[in-house]
C-alpha cells in the first residue's frame, strides 16, 4: 500500500523531468518572448495544468473501477515503459500551435494554449497512469502540477538563457530511464504477483 506522499513525489518527479524539452516548455518560451509578462503566463500555466491534469487523474481513477482493474498493473507497467520510449522523441511546436492568432492577453492565451497543448501529451498520459496506480486524485494532480510548474516556470522567467546550458538530449535520456525503470519495476511486481 502506498502513502499519499508517494503519489505526490512520484508524480512531481516524473512530470518535472519528462516535461523538460517538451512542446509545452517550448510554448512557454514562445509566450514569454511574445508577452514579456511572466506572472500572467505562470498563472495561465497553473490554471491550464490544474484543469487538464484533474481531468486526466479523474479518468485514471475511473479506470480502476472497470473490468480492466485486474489488468491495470500490467497496463500501467507497459504504459510507463511506453512513455519512457516516447520521451526519447524530441517535441517541437507545430507552426499552428506556436502562433498566437488573436490576442486575448497573456493569461487567457496561455491558459487556452497550454490546456490544448497538454491534450494527448505524454504528461497527460502519465497523469492518467499515475492516478490509476495510486488511486489518489488530489496527490497526483498536486504532484503533476508542481512538476509542470518546476519545468515551465524557469522557461518563462529565464527563457533562452537556460536552454543554452541544458543538454536536452541527456535530460530526455534520464527522464526516459526513470519512466522505463518505474515501468520495469511495476512489470516485475505484476509478474511475481501472478506466479
């Protein structure tokens, strides 16, 4: 049985590390360069992440109450391994995602663009998997949101200066190894439980 703090710390670590070099971090840089107002952008990221990750965590928790419940440990283990491999593929902001077509101000634009950018993103899938694993929406949402803020707030505040010194290739490799490691551990636990 896991403690609520496990869900919080695990969610924070996995999302923070996997978010480095992600398209939403690139989006943070674009928005910071466009608006040059860090506070509304940071709050926009916070609101969008809370909304998106709350929906994802709720969905993950619902999965635990379906016929898939018996298979969830195996599905989760394979999901973490898959996410670990997905992290190795660098993200880029598509031309349409990076463009601000109509100006609603820094906060509203950031909130809308971040919420949409997170749809189907690896951190959203990670949040679903973490909520299914820990069955604790509050701690998973709090942890995944903190992880998102840890990765994106410095991008908003310091922008390009950080990106010159952060070797994204190695960050992706470390994040990938974390996800694959958690997945391998979960797979090992699943296999030993059915034997």
